[in-house]
């Protein structure tokens, strides 16, 4: 099937999901007719080249473009799990095949991907198609993102199910309105769950977004047009409209407009006392504050600006602010040989960072969470498990494998715990010294 790496699995999926045990002669006839037609007419997509170029490590989803899209649409960017799903869908668009989940994928990742195929909002699908085109252009490939053979290439084939053109769109929308899954929605329609997913993809119909997508506020076309980069620049710079005025026109908050302006490199008006400073850039502030763990007050004093100004810049550039107060982040005071990894930074941005690392490091080797709680945690096993869940949700992957006895770290968790142990060793040495 055009060089599909997963041909056996995907063919089995076609037979099982689409034909459901019916006669497979139509499928064989359709494939044969398509093969002859492609030999004669060719295809506008070189899938063999794409599958060689695009892999899990070479396909890219532009983070800045995705962040701007989420701000414009009024949805959350999500964490690593959602990034994996978007990456999987983008790879599917480019290669035409379903790829296995990444090694650190969350449980039921494949199910979440199939749910995404019929829950992805229209605007998000359009964004992913645009990102697929960006990947193609980067390799100087001038092909459509996807392609369907003309219907006349296959004749005299009795397909399973009903022709999508005979299904009233309103009936599909009604079925999707309160459906918990594709299987649930398909029970009230003359089609199977996989037919429904294909229908949603080809007609740009979508069920109400669930937790796989995150909270999503459907936006009107006028809002999307108003918040388009060129239109937004014209309203703010050329016409001189205020943030409040643009927000009222677009039906959003002034903070959303402010974030979009900042992401587009447009400096918001109204801060006359803060002229541009070439020596203060987002990369510099991220490196000094996030990577080198310097204090914002110290950085502001060194560069002759107010703490309010530097906090304003950090928030404008989506740089997370470490919590203040009496319980500061004590990792910032350590003389580490190298900056914490991006994953470790997610934990060390919070209070009591060393305590968090220490309790997670003590879990491996315990026979159960209850035993771990009795040994080193002043609480019940369920409370310990909840605390670990919060840490794992923060980093985006499982650190401890619950299926082993005694408890042991996952493959990715071993690297995290190794780094945590080194940080705690340096912290203990500094305290004793």
C-alpha cells in the first residue's frame, strides 16, 4: 500500500473497523483498481519520499505559531500529552500512515488519537494542515498535504455502510452534540465508528472537544479575522485603536489582544517610561532567570529598571514567574555544574523544590505506597500517591511504575531521578559545608 510501513496493522484495521467481518472482495477489487489507475495516471504525492524524510524526530510543530493560535482561539496550549497527539496527527497527515505511540506516551494514547480525529475543532485541523505545508516547504516539496483519488477510478464496488452524501449533516451534528465517544455517536447513525471518524475528517465536522483537546471556546469568523496578525497590526498601529476597543470588536479580553501583539513583535503603547532596551531581550531574560536561576530583583537593579518593569516583560514574553514569599526556591542558591534540564525546571519553578525531589527519590524500592508512607511520609498511602501524581502531571510523564513490586522508576523516570539525586547531593553538601 504505497510503501506503508505499518501495512499489516493498517490493513487489519481497515478490515476490522470498516468492513466488520463482511465480504472483503470489494476491498480487494478497490485496491486493484486503484493500483492500476495510479500506475497509469500517477499520484501528486510521493509517499515513499515523505516516509523517508518525515519521522517522529524530524517533523516539527512550530511552538510560537501554536501558542499564537491558542491565544487567538481562546484555548489552552496544553502539556506534553497534547503535544504528542498533535505531533502524531501532523505525522499522519504527512506520511499517510498511523504511527505507533512514542515511548513516553500516556496510557491509552492510541485511543486519544482516534478520539482526536473526530473531536479536533475545524480551526485546529486547518492549523495542523498549515503546519504540514510548512514542513513540506522546508524540504522544497511542492505537493498537496493530502490527496484523494478521483471517485471514477473505482467502479462496480459495493462499499460497506452508507454513502456520506446521503447523510443529513444536521443528523450528524445532533449525534455528536452529547456523544462521549465515536462509538457512542455512531449508534444513532447509519455508519460505524470508523466511518464517522472518516466523515468528520473529510467534511471538517467535529464533536464537542473533550479533555484530549482541552477547553475550547468556539470563535466566530469575525474574531479570527480581527485577530489575524496583519489585521491586528493595522487596527493597533495604523488606525490607533486601543486594546479595549480591539477586544470589544473581537469579543475577547484586552489581555488576549496584548498577548497577540507581543507574540507578533508589536510593542504595546502606554509605557512611555520604559523605552526599548537592546540589552534586555527575551532570550537574555530566559537565560538569566530560568536557566541561571538569578533573582528578578537583582536583574532589575543591575540594569537600572524597576522590578515592576522586568515582571511586566517576563509576563509579556510568557516567562513563568517563580513564586515569592518567605518560601523561596532554594535550588536557585545552589552552585550546580550545569543548569537543570527543561523537565527538571518544571519542578524547580515551584516552592519546596528540594522537598519534592527528596520524597519522589525515596519511593523506588518500597513494596507499596502504603509502605512508603509509613517509612518516610507523615500521611496515608493515598495522599502520597496524589502528591506523586501532581509531580508527574507537572513533568508530563510517569516517574514511578505502579505495576512493579517493589516500586521502580520507569525508563524515563530513571533519568529524572538521577538528576534529582545529583541536585540533592549538592544541596546537602552546601548545607553541611
